[in-house]
């Protein structure tokens, strides 16, 4: 297991979570979100299964194996997902939970020029926001959002570095309803959905 | 306008001799190499094993000679190699993304892209260090 914190605020923002989790596995910091871009992470959480040869066998699962409610402290375990992970560990290539090539390709669409241009605006905006140029950052964040409204990473990170209501004239609840944005998370289908033809 | 901050993906440098002219960013050859790793050679613009030939038709837009020496237009070179560029005029910060040959094929092979990132103690871990094991790779954030 490897975790990557794609968070422009870096250590200050993520250290309390990492420390509280007492993790034994590598817990890495992706402060420039370059690795998030490499994996086309459009929202968090996003989980990939990678086999012994370095091939992806599941991509973009929007799920934590368990999570703690911030207010109540109650821990919810996603039992079905944990069971799927255990099945993969035990059976490897024979696990029924692996995505086939067609499904992987549909979750890992090829990038086009607008995708990488949006990424460039986002990275420039992040840099400017962190260097104390919020007004300039906002211009570039808005360009990234206009080009790729489906990318929630660009939005949530930008809102976090600024103020969603003051800077973007919306709220989180309103933004969720924006038809241009599409779904907040991709589907989590542990096995091939029925009628998918694959 | 003189001077620019060049962000070459996660490589950040100051190029004091840079000249920004509209959408063009002219760099001296020494600053080109210092900020990007690219080097102008007789066979083209080169980095390690890769050499990109400069087409004759684009040479004038990409390379010029000033009294202070030869300069290369980094945004014109970015166009040649299909690299996204974003710049902020007020602060003179220029961001250059990955070249087309990298981003066009990035995930289509279904091979997990390798990367190296630090943990809280500063120790750098590469994904390739874990080759031979199954990896559950989880992206998260505080936002």
C-alpha cells in the first residue's frame, strides 16, 4: 500500500492525518500535484491496483477502505471493498475483481490538448496562490475550470486555496448541481456491471 | 520585460536574462539549459538521448542572435514538441507541462507511471522500488 497526498498545502495540511493513522506503508507528499496529474486524478479518493509487473488492474476507485466521521469519530469499514482487495491478494490474476482491458481503457481515456492545457493553468494557479498572488491565481484557476469542469481536483484544490463563495460566486452544494461538471465520483463497480457487453 | 520564473513541471528556476515579448519567452542558451535541461546543439535541441531537430521553417521564430548572444524562444519550442504553456504576465511566471510524446501515450498502455515522492521524513520513495509486489495506490487530500 502506498498513499499519495495530492495537496498544495503540503506537510502542514496532511501531517496530522498521516500521524493519526499510524501508517506502516509509505505515505507520500505530492505538493505540486504533478503525480496526481500523471494518474489523471480528478477527485479524491482515487485508488489504483497495480500488479507485480507494474500493470494497472483497477483504476480510479473512489473509495477509502475505512473512514472516520470527523464529528462523531465513528469508523465505517467498506467491507465489500476490503474483501475485493483480499481476493486480489489471494488469487492475483484470477481474481474476479480485476478490470478487463476495455474497462480500464474507459476509465483511463487518452488526453487531448485541452486536458494538458487545463493542467498547465491549474499548476500555474497553484504556484501563484502559494506565492501570495491570489488575484492572479484566480484567473488561471478559472481557465482550468472552464476547460475541464469535470475535474474536481482542480476545483476543490482551488477553492481550498481561496474562498469558494467570494472568489467563485458559488457554494459546494451549488457546484455539485452544475450539469457541466458531471458526476462527483466515477462509478464504483466491483465487478463488471451487467449489460456492459464486456 | 526582463526576467522570468520558469516552472518546468516541478522544476522551478529564475531566469534573470529572459525576455518576455507577448507570448514569446526568449532565453539565453545557458539559462535554457539551467531552467529546462535542454541544450541547443548543431543537430537540434537536445536532452540526454533525445534530440529535436529544428525545422528550417520555424528556425527564425525559435532561434535569434542578439548582441548578448544566441537566444531560444522557449514557447515556440513548446509548440514544436506539443507542450502546454501557461503564463502570468503580471508576475512573469511561465509554466511548461509535459511534451506531447509523454502525455499522448501516458495511460493508454495501462502501465502505472513511475514517480518518486518524499514521505514526511524527506525520504524519497519510487513506485518502481515496489516492483514485484502488488500495490494499492491511494490518492487523497485534506481539501
